[in-house]
C-alpha cells in the first residue's frame, strides 16, 4: 500500500523527498492527503519537500512531533555500513533533514557552523589563549593589552575610510570591527562573508576596534590525510555524466565500460564514485530543451540506471546528486528516493551531496561542487580552468560553501553538513567539467571528469571541458592514475 502511493504520485510526475515521503505515508489516507496538498500548490515542483507541504496544508503540531520521533527510530544517526563493512557512511543528510526555513532556522544553522569551525580554530597552537569579543572590547583590557586573539564569523567586508579593509565580525558574545590597513600583507587576502576566522591584533582603545596583524583559518594540519596502508583495492571517480543531453559522450562512455570490464580484476578496481549531475535534468537553464536527447526526467534516470548496470556487479557504485538532478536545489541535497531510487540495483549505493564515507577505512569527502561558482567569483586568482585551487580554498576554510546568499542555495539545517569537520584522505568534486589531480597537506584532491562534450552555453563563454577521463586512486599508497578515453 505504501509503495503504491509513491508509485502513483511518481506516475503523475511528482517525487517526494525523504522527509516529505515519510510524512505523507504517516497520514491515514496518504494518497488523498498528498493529492490535496498538490492541488493547492500554485506552482507544481518536481520534487516536493516538507516546505512545500507546510505552505498549503494544515499540519498539526502533535502529528509533526510524532513524525519526528518515528523518523528518529527509522534512521540511525550512527554510521551505515554497506558491502560487509567495506563501505561505511559517516555523514549524509539523507533521512536526517531537520530544516526550518525561518529567521530562527537560519540563526540555528549559522550557530552550528560557527561552533564547529570555532572548535577547529581553538585547536590551532597560534590561537591558544583566544578570548571572546566582549572580553576583547572590555575597557580595562583595551588599555593594557598589546595583542588579543579572537575567533569570529565575518558579517561583512567593506572599505575603511582610512584605506584598507574593515571586517565586521561577531561571535556569541558581541561584534567588533577589525581593520586591515592597505599596506598590510593581509590586504591581499580574499576574506569571505560568513567564513569563520581567527584574528590576532592590537586593540585600538579610542574606537574599540582591532588592528589585524595575523589572520588564521581553520585549515587542514600539515601531514594530515593519506598514510600508506596494506590495501590493494582501487577506487574510481567520474562525474557529470549528463545522461539525456545530446552532448553526452556515449562512445567514450562505452569505451570506459569496456576498459572497466577488462581491467578491473587486474588493477583491483572495486569501487566507483559519481558525485552528481548524473542526468542533464529538465529546465535547469534557458533553452535547455534544444539540447536534450531525452526530455522526460524519468527517461533520463532510466537511461542512467541502464548505463550503470553495464558495470560489473562486483564493483560497488556510489551515486550522488548535483544541481542538475531531481532533488531539492538547496544544499545539502538528499539522495535519490522513491521511483528514482528503485531504478538502481543493489550494487549501487545512493548518497546525498555532500557525503563523508569510508572505503576500506579510507575517509572520502565527496561533494558535487556547486559552490565553485561563488568561490570563483570571490577569491582572487581562482578560475574554472583550475578547480583544484577552489578545493584548496575549501579545505583552508574547512567549509564546502562558505558564502551564503550567492549562487549556491543553502538549506537551514540544524547541523551544518557542509562543514569539513573531519580531514579526509580523499576529497573529490565535479561540477566544472574539468579534470584535476593534486594534494594538499596530505589530502588527495580529485576533480572528476565529465562525460559531456562542449555545450552551447560553454561555447558562448569560451570554456573547453576536459571530458571522458576516469580517475583511479590506489587505496593503499594513494597513487593516482588518469585513464583518458578521448583518443
């Protein structure tokens, strides 16, 4: 009965995200309840969330409370194991969404972000003895302190009247203005709104401001990441398949499948990760329909599932959504659910974006990379030609999407799933249709290649993708091999 409801809604063209699905199925008449809500919606979204339901339906508080309790028992907050323990999911929004789209909800979200990143900064040796902003502004201290250390979130970056930059910073105790003189070496730093940083500086007692001498980010400690282990397996990374587009590189994909079938046993390839934009989607950008080979979203996912089934069953595949996929646009994004999830067989693990997971003990952080669009526009020296540079900036800031209010919509979850609270062995992204490999303080960086040729939009912006490359990482020694299928 429960599955029939989801199937009927899917046939009508509606997908429920995991939270909305659980709520609908908890009603006495799930189908009538869902149809009644949908009929009241002015716009009919492809993926229906609890936010959509709350706008058009009366939801009793006690009913909501019971659902929360049921959800807590249905979804274990601890790690989830797959494949006899070889794959362990450490962090994933799927089934855990607790989103409150209100001023209070966003306040809770940013408080969690601040506390998480503050905790990382407090571990830094150079911030031992840091104080709160209200204490830094204490009149008695301002008169005698030669230097103070504070940790805060950047509210705004603006020009000072005297030249240089002024940062409005705050913590849980108050606000302060931090001055960076134009002649300071810090003047070249790209300081972003909403990032959490440490400042060491001299108090200016007459203005109750701080003159910055040193800026400290949470960053990844030197010597973190991958150490050699007695492992022989290989993991592959590929992204942005864009099934459904008429620029999907079918020949190169088939050559990759042939390679995997022939070589996987020889090289020890046992895992594949696809971090988002699995299909081209519908209505993602203007005039997209002119470049679609498949103009039905379910047809696109069916075609994707058939392509994935060509990969040998003994290879465990992890699939995540991106900004082209049929999930909520706000990050973090839950895994595919309902009718879409049923299209994939048991060798495919569906996770959200981003996700932390372990493969044979190696910690992997996999994120599609939509926030590249904001970082490229805000950080000096970054470009789409070098996505690895943006990944390093994420690690320095210990956050996947440090800027709020840009091109990357963020969901006000109670927990900030975009904070990089663990140092991964491997950090993988996609999104920009490049292909890059590097390392940063011991962390292997992979920007996975696309399987889509140049689109009309890319041609207009003079962007040339670097497609059809399979990135292979040896889990024992961390060595990376790039297999090119463009010849």
